[in-house]
C-alpha cells in the first residue's frame, strides 16, 4: 500500500517537519508546486484544504465563552492551534528549530496536554471536542490541524524510541519471513548463527535497564494515535448522519489524513491481506478490505492529489503565473464513491492491527448508540464465503453491495446515479471485525508487570459489550459447547491472566460469561482408526467435555482455599449442566420418537444406553476425589445439611455419593470423617464393611478417628498397635487432636451428667480409657520402632502439640505434666513443627464447644500464625501478583519479600490457620450472640453495649479480610451480623483515633 502513495507521486501528503512547525516555518516541501487562489494557509504556509468542499461555507464568528460543558472542552483546544486558526490571542512563543531535542520535548508536552483534555472530555461527558469543533462550529481546518499535530507527534516520537529488536546480536532469521513454528523447530546450534548485520553498530548502545524500561515515548506515541483513530472513526459516524454537503466536507479531511497515514507507513499492509480460512477456523479476516484495496487507494490518492494540485495552483497565482492544470471539474475521472461503512470498518481494522482495541470498542459503542433510521448493524461474512467467486466478481462500480450469488443483479445502478458502494449492507459492518476486537482484548490483560492492563472483570465486561453488539438477544438457557466460545475461553486461559489456585472466582466468572457449556451426552469416544473417521466436523470442533472439567477443577481450588460459598455454588452449577443435558437428551428422544412410523416402533431399541455403562452418580462429571473434597469441606465448616444431602438425598437420580461408592478408598475416609463429626455410627459401620484390603494409611487413620469419636477406645488402641507393628507407621496429627478433643468433650459431658448415675459411670470409664490412650501416645508407646525418620518427626510433633495442649485450661492442662516427652529441644527458641490446619481445627472446635468463642479467640492469638500480608498487599484480581519494580528491589534496604513479623511468628507459633479456623470461631460467636439476644428478649440496638460475642465477631471480621474475602463473602459467612459489627468497628476506631 505504501507503493500506491509512494515518493514518486507525493512526498509528504501534508506531513510537516515537527521542528519547523514549532518554529513557525513558512514553507512545506512538496515535490512540485502550482499556485492557487482563495487559499487559507497553515502556520507553516501550507494550504489547509481545497475550496471545492468548503465553497459557500460561511466561517462562523468568534464563539462566546462557552456556557455548556461541551463548549468549555472546545474552548480548551484553542491553545493547541497555530496562530492563524486561533479564535483568541495569538501566542508569540517560538522554539529554535535547530534544537531538535527541545522541539521534541515541546511537542511531547503539547501532545500530552491535548490527549489529557480529550481523555477528560470523553470520561466526563463522552464527547470529542475535536469532532465537535468541525461539525458544530464548522472549523474543519482547526480540527484537521489538531489531528495532524497528534500524527506529527506520534511519528516524531517513534523515531526517538528504543528500537524493538532482540537483545542478542545474533541473527535469528527474523527477517526471512519464516513462521514462528519454523524458527523454533530448527535445531541449528547457537555457535553457527551469524551476527546480525547491525550487530556491531548497535552493540552496547542501550543498556539492559534502558532496553527493558517502560518507554515513555512509545506510550505517548500510542496515546496520540489512539486519539487519532477515535477522532477519525467518530467523524465517519457523524458524517454518515449529516447532510451530503457536511458529510463530503468531513470525509474529505478523513481521506486526507488516511492518505497521509498510508504514505508514512502508519497503517500496516496486513490490513489488506486476506487468506482463505481453513475449515473449523473461528477467527479470520474477511476479504472485504482486500477486494476494495484498489478502490480505497483510488479515493485516497485522488483526495491527496487535489490538495497537492490546489497548493501548486496557489503558488502559481502568487507568482503571477497561469495555472499549469486545467480546472478540477474539467475531468470526470469517475472514482467510485465508497460508503461510510467501508471507511468505518477500515478504521476498526486499523485498530485491530495496531493494538488500539479499547479505541475500537469505544467506536463500536458510539455506533451502537445510534437508533431508529440511523441505527447500524452487524452482519457475518459466513454466507458470502460459501460462494466467494461471486463476491470476487462483484462489480463495485455498478453495484451497491457484495453479491452472494452469480445471478444477483438486483442491486445494480446506472452510471449516472451517484450512490456509493456500501459493502454488506447500508450502515452495516462485518461481525468478524467485532470478533477480532474481542480477541484483541486478551492481549490487553494485566500480567503483573507495570500499572496497566485489563483485570479479568474488565476483560469480561468488555467482551459482554461486544457480544451485545453482535447479538442483542440474551439467552439464559444453557446451550451446547461451540467452537467460538471454546476458542475464546482457551485464549483467555492461555494468557495466564487468571490463576484459579489463588482467585477461583475469576475463573468461575469466565466460565459463566457465556451459556455454551453443556457437553455432549456420550463421553465414550472410540480411539479406533476406522471409527475416528466417522466423527463429523461439528463433533470435532464444537463438542468438548472441557467445561465440566474446568468447573470441577475450580471446585477443587475453592475447597483448597476453604471458600465454601464458591465451592457449593459451582457444585450447583454442575448439577444444572447435568440436568440440562438430561432434559435435552429426553427432548431429542421424543422428537425422534414422533418421527417414527408405526412399523418402525417394533424395531425401536429399548435396551441399555449406547454408552454401555451406568454411572454410579447422577453427576457423572465429578470424580470421587472432588466429591470427597466437598464432603470434607462440609465437615470442617459444619455444613452438615449439605453433607447429608450428598449422602442421603432422596432425588429421583439418587444421592451424589451413592452406597456403591462407599468402598472406594478415595472417598471412604471423607465419609468416615463426616460420620464421626455427626456421630452417625450406622454410616461409619456401612463404610467400614464396604472396604476391602489392602487399606491405605489414610483410610486407617480415618477409621481410627471414627473409633475415637464414637467412644470405641479399645478398638482405637488396637488400631494404633496395628499401625505400629504391621504397617511400620504411626499416628497422624489429626489422631492426637481428635483424642484431645474427645477428652475435652467427655470431661465436659461428665460434669453435665452427674445427676444420671448410669451415664456418669459409663462416661468415667470412657474418660479413663481416653486418658490412658493420651498418655500412651505422648510417652511414645505407639511410635514406630524401626522407621527412625518418622519416629523422630513424630517426637518433635508431639512436643509442639504438647505446648498447645498444656495452654488449654481443664483436663488437658492437668494431663500435660504427667507426660514424659521423648524429645526436648536444646534451645527454647528453636523452630517448632507446625500443626496442619485440619488437625488444629479439630481441637479448636472442641475448645469453642466447651469454653466458648472467646477461648477460641485466645487460642488463635497464642498459637496461630497470621495470614501473609506482604504478598497479599500485592495481589491483584485474578490471582496475579504485582511484580516488584527495579527501584522497589533495593536489597540494601532489605529483601522486599521478607516479612519480619511473619518470620517471628513462624518461630514462636505452631498452627497455620485457614478459613475454616476463622469459620469455627465465627459460628460459635454467632450462636452465642443469638442466644444472648433471645435471653434478653429483644434485639440490641446499634448503640447498645457490645457483648463478648460481638468482640469476637469483630476479631473474625478482621481475619476474614486478612484472607482476602470480599464484603459479599463475609456477609455470607456472618449473616445479618456483618453490617452491625462493621458499623460498630467504624465508630470504635473513629473514637480511638
């Protein structure tokens, strides 16, 4: 395209040297000049525009100081105009053109100020003062000058920026035109690679810090061009809504600026390239710009030539010579007029190609804001690609729209008509350019480097806006997977802007951003070569089981972070997908049944399903491991109602965890833990009877905990001996804390059951057995005699547990002095073995059940390491960590990753808490608060004296926030107490400060 507007025809196309422009130079170098007459000139002496478009136009008088906001923004543009175009006092400041560096600095400052004014006007009032200057004030010369100034700045800054080239001085073959796959697949040794042609001249020219620093010139250049594309696109939209005289004048400036951008190489030739898409490709560039490239160049060349010719005529007239050209209206060249649809889509494709995605989206929103007879639409090229030969043979000179059939002649015109070629339809652009902008959004995401980038929520919000432009009809029903939604989801996941292990809610929002998540019914895909050929193209590209798998992965991420609300919501969503799939399958069966004739009913196959197997769960998308994790979360968070539903649901399909699955050791330990927490002896016996040897250590420890919790202490003692003698292993942390929790509850229940002699006697017997077992554990009776590493570790773990247990008032504090530990550290401040959160939560639950939430709060303060705050402060949405900048990584001031407070806690405290730890204390405090309110007979007002449960709830509120929970999530955890506790803390902290 640069050759079409190359140096053999026009030299500058209106581009002025930035230094001469600032200095007020009086010449502009064209290839040749002919004087003209009645010509307005710029500050540099060049003619602004041809009078054929503005003849008869009356220049408005000097506007008064604006009363409206729009006029205020327009008035602020005056300082950026050259003196001949100003409505106010002329500036006398000059810059020495010989100082190029100073000229660039001044130009950068002026361009930055202009971009700031335009950005503020758009953010506050959604207006563009430059476009308003031309349309409403008829000052097109001024608007043209401002856009030209932005282009000048972008081009000048582009020459001063650090060259974008590999840091290495080796020639990697980047200029050979090979694809990335071809370059990376070659196994050429690095020692044989030649030096780059400019390796010596560019070696050590830029330091590593300079090469990797954020370029201010590149950012400002991009910002200037962003405003240019916004201005050009908006002018095209406004011109399409205006009368022909105003429209022709506005579009003439657009043509001139586009011609200049083509001439300078600011518009990539890729905009006009077209490659026929392969089957299954969902994102492609339609051939419209490729087929119209010649016509576009004709229009732009004609516009540029008219300006050039007018300048030459003006110079000839000034010199008293005759014009060497005949009048412009003497020739009827017959250049085909292209409609605003073509030019607007050209601007959008330029935004796609040059990375101005947000500018393209803003222009699409301006397009979509037009309603009624001015409304614009979107149309896909897919129907036309089926008969591309007919499209290619469309006679643009006599037809108004692309033809999709060989016999389509209904849209032709006579040569005397002055209609334009509109492409797909009037006021219609291609759907593919909108989808390309949607794809380009993924390139704008935040990845932890620098301050800029789209967050996942902003990304999805913009994608929703583009989807609404493509299809305004919203569907709430779940649909089958499609290649378009599959590709976009993969693109976002590959960008790594979401880390589900840190922020699973972002992945959930992504998966819920569209409804095409229903997988195919049959998951048994044959791998035989002769059967794979029967797979249709739709099955290959559209059908996938990835979405249920991603949802299951996200459930596991929620469970790992103990976020019960997100985990249960995602599980409900999986159910909805499964139910929708079943409903669709039933409807397909009845549709097929209705199409059968009476004679075909006898041959109807009513046998087993095609898959050849029957699922044990009504939710076949979830594995037993995920169901086990969900059940463990329900147990730890005391969501027993959900756990009971998982195991004993009376739905038509049966419970998600059926009795058939009890024998699977991937889920059996979780069922045993739930049975122990709910004291369900029947369920515990069912699971143990379903198990078959060999039993894993995890299963044996779960059975051991179940025996301790249900009071079968003799069986628990036998199992500990079995682990020691036959498995060559020993107990786990959870076994010790389960026994300690059982001791607390037995002692508490014994004190309450002193009236009933029978229960008291039975309780004392169980309590005595539990004490003996407790002392035996801490005295090393059940340690592994041969596995020395495990034995040493368990002795250190017993020391840490002993420190915690002796701090709990009651029976545990009384038993602690009777223990003879097998390990005693040499130094008091030696790092202790940390207790897992699951084991500590078991003990904490018993403490709050026996002594109340205040005791649990004290146990946290004494033994729990606070959640990391240093890394959390740099965490951004999506789970992405904001990387340290160079000035922040000053190791002379210490390692920025080092948190001295947390380091000290890790050496003096033992337990690593999780959300379940906070949840246990919160639930106890809520229960105590509700009991207190019921006892008082009325709910306390917001000004009432704060009770102990309220203090604990305030403590839990702070801990929830340390775990990065949002207010909505905290509200779900604390119920109706959240607002009351938060308001109290605001008042309390206000008085404190």
